[in-house]
């Protein structure tokens, strides 16, 4: 029995890794370095799309997220929060918003900003 509609892999062509902040580790400068811990499961098949204003308004329920650069859509993952980062082919996306469009815990839409070092 399936809890949601089956989504063909062609609709979610991007395999990403998901991580949440781990413990901070002291560094030689007297500060701390942020470590990252993989979620369980650590990877998902998703769709990564450039964020359009209409998409942001729909996902963020009318609240405009001016800094968002991408919408990442995929199966629901209960550990994803606004502290999560998404890794894809050497790129890093910081999650700024998490939406559960059908309110059933089946799918999620992440409002993200690409982190450029």
C-alpha cells in the first residue's frame, strides 16, 4: 500500500545529501568549527528548480522570501529543518523554509539559498 502518489524518477532527477548541524569543535584560534551530521536516511531523490516569485508566494503562503534562490521538492523527511543543508554535486544549499504542501507528511518543498563560498 502506498501513502502517496508514485513519482517517477524523471520528476526527481537530483540525488542530494542532507545534513544538520553537529557538535561544534574548538579550533586553534580560540573559536569553534561547525561540524555536520548526515540525516537518516542521508540522501533523497529531489527536483531542484530556480525559485520564481510565484513559487515562493505559493510555498511561503504569501510571505515573500527575498533571498531564496531555489526550490527543492521531494519526499518528506521528518528531520529536515531550517538548520538543514542540502549538498548536490559540490553545491551547498541552506534551507530557509520547509513546507508540507499536502499536510500529510508525504512530500516537502524547501525554500533554499545557494551558499557561495
